[in-house]
C-alpha cells in the first residue's frame, strides 16, 4: 500500500546510529521514537496538510484508503507534527508509540524445541518466524528433491544484486490442467506475504495425495519473493524498505524502483512517480527492472495455460481486481467481483477476518504499472492483488503469531478460486 506522489527531494530515513551488522557494515536504520498515526481523511483539507508534511520530510505514508491514512511520523518530528495537527484541529490517533520497539519484538528467535525440529526436517522453514531468503530457497529446493514427481524449482532470472528468482511448480503433469501464478514479496517490507505464499506451497506439496481434485487439477506456479534484494535489505538494514535495490540515475543517489509501478501496461500513468527518490518510482521505462522483466517474460513465454494470477501484498485486508491504472473496470468485472466476494466469504468463515472486495483504483487509489493490470492485459482472467492483514494496528510490523492464522484463512480463500477454475 502506498499512494500519493512525492516531490523531488524527499528522503525516507529516520535517524541512523552506526550498528555493526552481521553481514554488512551498512548503518542499520533506527526507528526509535518514530510513531505511526491513523488519520481520518474525511475532511479533504487533511490531505493537503499531509502532503506538506511529507514534502518537508517529517512524515511518510504507510497505507490508507479513501477514509483514512496511516502515517509514519519521524522521531525528530513528533513534537512539530503534533503542533501542526493541533493547530489544524485534526484529531490524532497514535497507533504505534515507538516503532523501533515494535520492530525489535516482531520476529524473535525460535525456541530450542523449534530449532531441534528444524534440524531434523531437512529444511529450516517454519511459519513461526519470518525467514531469510536462504531458508525460503532451501525449503523450495528441499521440496523439489523430496517430491520430484510433482514439484520442480526453476530460477526464472536474477535480481539486480544477483539473487535467484525461484519459481516452484506443483503439478501432476496432466496436459489438460489450467495454471495459476502466485507471487509475493514484491514490496520488501511486506513480510507476511512470502510467509503466506510459502505456507500454500507447504500445504500443497506435503499433502498433494490427499488434496482436493480442484487443487490437483491445477498447475501451480509460486514465486514467493519477487524482490529478494529488497527483502534481504529489510532484514539487514532498513525494516521499512519497499522498492528493489537497483541504483537509479538520480543525481542525489536515490536507490530503488517500485516493482509494482514498473509493469508494462499503461506504464507511467497516475499514482506512479518519475522521481527516483519517490517510494513509488516507476523506473526509467516499462520493465526496466530485472525482477518485473523476468516475471513477465516467464508468464509470456510459458506454455502453461494461466487462468489466474494473484499477487500477495500487505496490508489493509483487500481483495483487489483491475484496473489499477484508472478508475474503470474490465468488461468481465462482475465475474471478478463475484469470485472475490466468495473468496472473502471463505476467509471470513475461517476465523472472522473481513476483507473488502473491489477494483483497486475504486477502493484505494489509481496506481499504474502494477503486475495485476499487466496480467489482466495478457488475458489472464482472474487477476487479483490481495492485501493481507492487518488493517493498521501493526501494519507492516505484524508479529509472527499472525503468520499461521493469516496464511490459513488465505488458503481457504485460494481454495475457492481453485474450485471456480474447476467449474469454468
Ligand atoms: N498497495 C498496492 C500498491 O500500491 C496496490 C496495488 C493495486 N494494483 C494496482 N495496479 N494499482 O502497489
Ligand atoms: Zn505492496
């Protein structure tokens, strides 16, 4: 989630003490004293205030929809921004008092029991922790080795820093199957997304024999981490990094393109930025980034009969369908809306979690260059962006205890999609 453009000259950093990092000497970004506020935008003048504060680099935005917005207030700006809000009579709801404290508590190490289990299993993946890319890739390779009849893993390209973009395929090999492409981890800081996608992989691969016919009759393709460079960077240096890590031509040395603004359908439109320093920088041209290029080339060149594409993000609890680039919908929007509603219903049945269903431009804001729009433009009928939990209580810093329940209810949503494909 991220909207509103940023002007030239914005840097998104908190104060940075020097900390020795396990793998690099880069300074670890410290969010001590930074806060997250939920602000109602019912009064339209609020948006102007927020834009001004952002231009002055006192805040950045986390998420939002048409009625409220979550903002990150930098530690050295809390007093100042509080005064501005009081002067403008904008009510303040502090959601996170100290962001660094939340970050420190988010992903505690596994206990001794878990580590022992890990050692015996042949891979290190769990759904009790957010894992590094090495564990995720090790898990995928383990499944391919253990279930060679149904699971295969291929690298579809490399990230800018040279990490593999690993796709895991699960298939019984029947030539009549429809295919579904699922990805996660496009935005580096949205850790619940790769955790959820790997949960699906684990469920289908480990239990394939006893899975439903709906699941078995689909060729599944999973790319759990579209943006491995950014993902590793959020583990090592800046927990709130969003973009990839490819340097830009910016004179100010700004790094990174928003991969979800770089896809080549209506690229360059609203809700994307030409400014390399922006969080929603669209890149120098459509598919200028190795990650979006590899993903789209793979789908285009594949012989698989892709009928659905789902990209998992966080947060907000939305089931979004095209178009994202402008506030309009495709001709078959009723089909997308209806299936979205049924998926949301299955999610809700699990443990009561509510998702809103609608077009992404209608429910959130226009944002051009998204992978969902591109997939739809390629004729993949059921194209969705799913914004996982939560709705802002923890935001991106979702504690590990949420992984299992979020993934489990999401799987129930996915089963409804599978049953729809079985029908049509
Ligand atoms: N939060 C997502 C983003 O900003 C939403 C993307 C929805 N899709 C779209 N094409 N705008 O990237
Ligand atoms: Zn995202």
